[in-house]
């Protein structure tokens, strides 16, 4: 209940910080919740000990997480600093309070452990994905390298130092009056950028393998990837500005990459996590626990085997049977 209340206070605090309404009430409740969490930590330290014996407080990673969050909350209440960066860092760490819920709910612990145990296999998948990115980046450099460029003055379509037979009236040289800024500027031969040309954004191209991999990463996120594909579909010769739909076959390059990077590779990551979760869930359904050590699981399995063994009933003479029969039974 306290964890849920602290999460609600964190959400309410963000809105009250912006508006100022009810700020004192929220701060008072936050102090009360922090004091209660501090009392809980102190009682656990007394009950379990600090660090120097098995089962001590700091030997449990979940206790370390709880203690760290409590200490950061106390620091946030105690520090009154004008350094906004320090306060933002501390309040960012306080946002980890909902993680304390993981310890109380075994289902969440299974999910978190499934994600953590999937990390080594995810590293292998990441290496495979980087290999695909490298292959497509090399292809992109061969297909589109140096061909994304255009002049800042759209009426000029070639760069004399790169293009053969570039007429003077189309050369990207000299100065021009930029209608957007109303100022006289030098013509520049530049790569395109994401978003509006009038705003400063990161440029994209396939001029080399490194820049190509960054461009492909943007394509893989499916965010503004159409800008890249449309530019590739317009490229012409080296030193000449792109012309609308002059290289339509480039669309298939990006379709293949999106299928491989955004669906195939992404599904591999999801499959690894789901597979680990299924294995852990199966252990729980079989009566074990994903949080047991190998020795503990062996002991539990041995207890199951012993419980399943039923000794054969001993056939003894009934009470009041013939004394001769009883004597023969005891003898054999």
C-alpha cells in the first residue's frame, strides 16, 4: 500500500510542481511516506543484521535497491540546493520507487529475471543484427554514396568539382538570396536533413559505412525512414542533385532492410525473452521456484521422490491369533 501511495505521490508531484496547486500537501505526504519507508528499512537492519552473516540486509539485492531508494528520498528531502541538475538527478532516482513492487509480487520477479537472464543471448542476437546492418550499410555506400547531396539553392543542380559537363547556370557556386531568411548566403552542396530544411537537424547519407549504419538505424526504428527512402529513390549521378523518382528501384532495398531489421531481428529479441519466461513459468508450475539454487532444487526433487515411495504393508498376525502362529512369524 505504501509503495502504491508513493507512486501516486510521484505522479501528483510532477503536476503540482508545474501548477503550484496543493504543493504543500503533496510535500507533507511525501515526508510521511519517506519516514515510514525509513522505519521499515531500520527495522529490517535490526532484524536481519547489516552485512556480516548469511541473510543480512545488504546481501539481498532487492534490499539494496530498497535501501538506495530510501536514502535518495532522504537526500532529496534534506538537500535544498539551487543546482537544478543535482535535484533532477535525485528526483530521477526517486522515480525508481515503483521497482520496489517487484519484490512483493513473484510474477513481476519472474518477468524481471527472465529479461535479465535473456541478456547474454540478446548480446548474440545483437551481434547478428550488427552484421546485417554492416552488410546493408556497405550496399548503401555502393548504391547511394555521395548521391544524396543537393544545393541549398534549389535552382542549382550540380557541383562543378564532382560533376562532368556542369553548366555555369546550374553550378552550385556563388551567392543567392535565401527567401526563408531574406539574407544573402553562399550556395552550399549539402546532404539532406530530417524534418524541415529551415530547422537545424541531423543530416543523413551513405557517404561512409559509419554514417550509413546510423542512417539505417533510423530506418529500423521506422521513425522518419520515409525521408531516407524517398531521397534514395530520387538519386541520380554523383555531383548532380536528386530528381524526383529517378531511382525507384531503391525502394526495394529499404523494404528488404525493414523486413530484416524491424521484424526479423526484433522478433528474435522478443522470442528469447518469451522463451526464458516460459522456462521459468514451467519450473514454478512443477512445484519449484525460479529463485532456488541448484542444490535447493535437487533437495526438493529428492523430497518428491521420497514422498512418492510407498513401502509395502507388513502382513502381521491379527491380534488374538494363535500363539504358535505368532511364534513362527517372529521367528521368520
